[in-house]
C-alpha cells in the first residue's frame, strides 16, 4: 500500500514536471485569434453563431445513413434505405442456406450471414425434411448493398432503391415477387460481373447470382425439422401462452433470428461485408437527385422514399452506378479514392457527441416539470450544464476567446466565440483539405456531409457555451449573491429554456437512432428490441399489404393505430422462455 502511494507520488511529480516543461509553449501569448494557427481565420460572417442549418440541407441525412451502414438498429428504425454501396464479401466467409432438400441451388438464391436466419427457411413448405447448407467464399464476391430494411416484404418504401435499380420504378405490387426481383437484379448486374446483393430484414442476407462461382459447399446436413411437422402444435394464440415445444417451437425459433440480427445492432454492424465508401451512391445527395428534394419537403423522415425519383434522375442513377461499378474490382484495394477511412471518421464524430449531447439534454430536461429529473434549482441546472460544456470544449476553448471586458451593451453579441466555433467545426476535416484533389465524387459528398453536420453540432454547442460564459456562469463557483441566492430565481429560466430548445432541435435534426433506448433499461432476462417486420405487436394494417405471411403469430386484430408499424420504437422483450415478441 505504502509503496503504491509512493509510486503514485512519483508519477504525480513526473507529470508536474512534464507540464512544467510545456509551459514555454503555452506562455507565448496568442494575441489575436488569427495567430492561434493557420487554420483560424476571423471571418465573423462565415462563423456567425446565429446562422444555422438551412432547411434544404440534407447533410445530416447523408451523415446519419452513412454512419448507420450495416447496423441493424438504425436500419430497422428507418426502414427506407437511401444508399447503394458496392462492397465485397471476403474469402473464407461462411454463408448459410436452409431448404427442403439437399440440392445445390442452380439459380439465384438467398444466403444468411447467420445460421439462425437460414434455419427457419427449411420448413417453409411444412415438409418433414430440413436441410441446412453451409457455403464458403473462395474469392472475394462483389456485391451491391441496399441499406435500410431492404429485404422486408412491406410496402411503404423499404424496397424502393432496389426496385429502381432493377425496374426503374417502385413496384409496391411486387413486394412479394422476390423470385422475379433476384433474377432481374442479377440480370442487371451481369454487365458489371456483380456476384450478388446484400440486404437486411430481421438479419442480414446475401442474394447470390451464381452459387457455382466464387463459393464452395462446406456441409449439407439434415436437421430435425421442428414444430411445423406436428399439425396439432399450432403457435400459441394467446399472448404470453407458453411455447408448446420449448426450445424448438416457433417463438423460440423466431427469437433466435431476432437475437442474431441484434448482434449487429451498432457499429461496426455486420462486418462480414466490406463496403467501398469511395463508390457510395446516396439518394440524399441533393445535387445528384434534385427530384427527391421536393418529394421530401415537409415529410417526416420515417416516410422519406426513393419512389419520387424523376425519369431524369433515374438516368443519373444508372449513369453513376455505371461509373462506380464499371471498374469495381474489389480484389486489390477496396478504396478507389483518397484512402481516408470514412466509416471510422464518421464514427469518431458519433462517439464524440452521442453521449455528451444525451447527457446535456438530460440535464436541461430537469427544468421541465414533467421530467423524471425535475428540479426547481435552476442555478444547479445551469452549473451542471456549463460544467458539461466546459468539459467538451477543453480542447477547443482558445485562450484568446473571451467576452469583451467592457460591457458593450450588446448582450447577445457572441462574435468573440467565433474562433472557437470555427476551430471546433473544422477540427476533423481541415487537415483533409489538401487531399480533396484525390477524392472521388462520393468522397466529396461524404466530406461535405461530415463537415456540415459537425459544424452544426459545434455551432449549437459553442453558442450555448458562449452565452453561459457571457452570463458569467462559472461552474463549481458560487453564483454572485444577488437575487438568485435561493437558486430558483426565474432569471435563468428563459436562458435554460432556450438551451433546451437548441439541444432538442439539434438532436432531432441529427436523428441518431443510438438515442432510441429502452427506458428504463431492460432486465437481465430481457433484451431491448427494435421492432422489425413482421414481428410487431399486432397484425400489420392493411396499407402495408402484408399478404398472409407472418399472420400466424399475431393475436388477431390489425393494429388500429399502426403506430409500431409506422414508427418502430424499442421495447424490452424476454430472452428467456417464455419468448414472445408481442409484449
Ligand atoms: C450574424 O447573423 C445575424 C442574423 O442573421 C445578424 O443579425 C448579425 O449581424 C450577424 N453578425 C455578424 C458579425 O455578421
Ligand atoms: C432503366 O433505365 C435505363 C436508363 O435510364 C435503361 O438503360 C434501362 O434499360 C431501363 N431498365 C428497365 C428495366 O426499364
Ligand atoms: C428529455 O425529455 C424529452 C421529452 O421532453 C425526452 O424525449 C428525452 O428522451 C429526454 N432526454 C433525456 C436524455 O432524458
Ligand atoms: C436527478 O438529479 C438529482 C440531482 O442531480 C440526482 O440525485 C438524481 O439521481 C437524478 N434523478 C434521476 C432519475 O436520475
Ligand atoms: C441550488 O444549487 C446550488 C448549487 O448546487 C446550491 O448551492 C444551492 O444550495 C441550491 N439551492 C437550493 C434551494 O437547494
């Protein structure tokens, strides 16, 4: 014990020394923001904290869909995919296929990335045989990935993007024409030697055009067929009724599939597919697809669709796909552009702000009488919020940036904080400016979306922080004893209310699904479940034209409010028996 304290002391004094050694660097005074570094320019017009996001910008949508690629959770909440991304399935990847006989498919067919997702398909015809085939890739397979819940057989837009690739239009009446879809997609992709496509429903899947090329059978085994061969054992009709065949019954089986999908909920998601971000095509690219801008105007993001694509934009889509797929080799280097690791860079931004924004929102929520953390002590809330902001800005708060010593009378003039805003807003991108000449078209889109999104986060947060600094809030120090000694004086309330609106507005604009959580958190025997097709609480409303599929498991009536179908939100379901996704 004593020795450890000594060691600690030694470390402490060492670190004091090293801090001391750095002092000359810091003590050379930075007279004006312009001298703080070549990247800080004073341009109060461009870095005006009151000029924020424009209503037409789709940068945040590009940002969020790109940051969400291959992740089950966000792509289950926002079902309607907006990205087409070429990628490869590397050598040695196992793929699974369930069927009623042991034949090797001789035409395009579907593969699951997890066996829990292919197993249910061996019983679809209710025959007493169940064969499970495992294949391995023998060379990198070139595929095109459709994001969103692109394999869900549901109307409303989840299949739009692939419909446009295959047929130049959205075909809601062909939602169930999967056979036709895969054959037409493979026909279309042949000129680019595409091996297949990747999609997502309760879990990820590959659609492969030719089993004989690039993959090899590893095993073909007959499995115990399970519940479907026993006609008397119907799925339970009553919610909560026990599984008739524990471990092998339909609820256990379906739960397995849902759980396998959930393994890929968050970054990096389903990593058995490697995406080439330098060839990404986004339908949120407003320059490339202007016809969708109007179609989206005033429409809730959950209802954004590719269906509104104009004839001209369909041609643009094919032209761009031709550019990105014509020389898509995938065997040498995956990236055709600058070499920047875009997925990681995007995740850096999400990591830096997801928790912090959520915590700040939680603190500001306490001014709301209906919040779980309601507090009338506004000075305490203010103190706590400013403390959070200071922690965020320790690496951005330039020494020279402080409010004018002399009161200018302009309470809301925060232009002194512009250099902090600029530094925060460009800190992840300015170093890449010299690389821009080697960017592909897709990389320019990725770059701009990232910079604009990060910039808006910084604008809001620096604006709040600067207002706090200007108001003389010093976290941890007592407030000036004036009229606010009891901590509840309403003087602070308007400011806190503004901050709450700003933060709520920013988080709503960003729309990150990582903030959709089960509250309170699920217990050990449960998992937090983002409802996915067709495992909703209730039968689909008629507008989704679901056909008969999945109807067996529901407890009767179609959902009158359609709410969970329209806006899937997480809830806890059991991961120990009795399983039931409906409650
Ligand atoms: C910043 O923008 C606001 C609102 O448009 C404007 O009133 C203000 O003059 C601008 N400030 C500067 C320094 O340009
Ligand atoms: C879709 O449009 C492209 C060009 O706009 C055309 O070349 C192609 O033949 C069309 N495909 C179908 C299935 O109509
Ligand atoms: C803050 O309150 C809003 C409702 O006003 C709620 O939706 C949100 O989840 C709360 N945020 C946190 C982090 O508690
Ligand atoms: C609300 O805030 C108080 C004081 O900061 C804290 O002690 C309490 O745990 C919080 N309540 C909840 C529900 O988190
Ligand atoms: C309000 O919070 C401040 C700061 O935490 C504290 O000093 C003060 O005593 C609190 N006032 C009341 C009435 O609880």
